């Protein structure tokens, strides 16, 4: 996957959140596809760290983004999630996942990545993409993918 394809996938995800695809069903279908493409893209997000001091990211307001996501995906909600705290099955905890929060967090990070890509450099954008996947939004993506699989199966 090329840099241009990675950037297009990011832009397509943000466009889905902002504008939707015409119906809730189409939004859900497109979301599943774009999550797969984002997960695939992280394997190709190669960059050369440039050590430049870039301007700080603009602050985001989470609530309007969450409200927008909720309007695009009104069928989604909370789900059960196991948290393995120590690789010991006896110590596993049950948590509550939130599909709307997952999508909003992924979108929020992708807005930051897009800003870095456009304002600073492709290298900076790819660095944020790869490192954000490893440290934050990748977990949301993977948990959301499992939720959507179960949601579609009715389980």
C-alpha cells in the first residue's frame, strides 16, 4: 500500500464520519471496509523520523465528534470486553466497550494524523499513524472489528 493509498484511506474514514454514505446500512458497511483498510495500511506505514520540531496539534473537542459519530452509527452501543491484566486467565476482568467511543477515538487520532501530514510532512503523518496504531487507536480498531463481527452475527 502506497503513502497515497494510506492517506486516501485516512481521508475516506474521516469523510465517512463527516458526511456518511447516504444510509445507516451503507455507513456500517463502509465502516467495516475502512477499518480493514486502516489495519492493513499500518503494515505499510514506513517513515523516516526527521527530528524536526513541529507545531503542536490543535486541540479537539470530543463531544461534538462523539455526537456526530452517534448520528452516523445509531445502531451501535456498548459491548462486553475482556481485559487480560496479567496473561493469567484467573485474573481476567470484564469491561464495557463502547463502539461510538471507539469510532470517535479512531477518528480523533486520524484527524491529528491528517493535520500532521498536511501541515508538517508525510513523514510526520506516517509516524503518528504507525505509533498511534501501536499505542492507542489500533486497540480501538481491533476491539471494534470484533464487536462489528458479533453485531452482524447477532451475537
